[in-house]
């Protein structure tokens, strides 16, 4: 089958999406942010519930949130007082999921020159999540607490749309579940209504491709490894 320009453009936007962990300070135009979110809002949702809510942070407001979270993250005793509001990962890890998790983690740390013994270095790298990896735009996503599992599936499609729409505009992203640990700080900083649950964060901007961490390309399964054609 011969690919069309439209197909190639869509495929390129999807396959070029990666979680980038270092960004340039290059500003992102307000119009681009609005367009990306408008396009992403076309994501499907059960009975058109559209369960997503987005908080866009830039400049001083973004720095205030980062500083508040880092003050807790960098203090082990304070950090222990903050736990995720929902379980993102399984309570019990089994193969092949634990193997993939370990590989991507150690591949990243190897690029950064971090060894298993360098706990401080790994903690500092993890802390860069809360600075949105230097991106000029930070996004915080929330969902109404009354929504159930189906709406969270819808939310994932919305998040993917944001990342693909960003790539179509030459921008990069990093979705960040790390923010969920500090949902109480986020709620306080953003004055979130009690009914909203923090889903995740996301960095948005122009990736700094001179940084070694952005050379990481994760391995993906071949189609035959996760698909069964039923005759």
C-alpha cells in the first residue's frame, strides 16, 4: 500500500513522540497551546462526557508550584507524608512488566552516568520532574472524583491527542505521573475544588536535543508479540 502525505504526517506525529526530559526555554505561543488543547478535546469519551480538566502553568506560577513540591521532595521526612491518591502501577510487579520498567530506568541512568550507588543523583534526576524538566509550559490534569474507570480510559486518549498535536507543531512533551504523589500540594497551590483528583502532569515545549537524556529511545514490542489475528 502506498502511503499518502496525510497518512505519513499522522504516522510521523505518532512515531516521533517520545518522553523528552530536557527542554529549551523557548516560549510556546499562547495560540499554539490553545490549538493543541482544542484539537485534543476531540478525543472520544463515553456518551461525550469529556472528563478532562487542564491547568496551564507558565512563568512565575509554574515556578511557585515547582518550588513547593521540591521543598517536600528534597526533605525525606516530608516526602514520606505524601502518597499517591490512586494506584498508577501494580501492587505486585511480575515479568515482563518489571523487566521493561527496570530496563528503561537503568538505560536512562546509564546515559546520565548514574550508578545504583548514586542514590542522591537518582533522587535529583527524579526531582527534575517537578520542574517540568525545564519546559516553559507545565500542564496539570484533573478529573472529577465521581468518574469511574471508563472515563480514565477516555482521559488517556485525550492525553495522547495532546502529545501528538504537539508533535505536529514541532513541540515535545513528557507525561508525568510523578506529580500524583504531591497531589495535596498541587491542590493547595492551584486552589483545586475538593471534587477534583490530580491525574498527572505534562511538560510541553521545545526539547533540548543536545542533552544526553533525550537520546533515549525505548524499545517497543513487534506487532506479533502483542496481537493475535483470530480466524
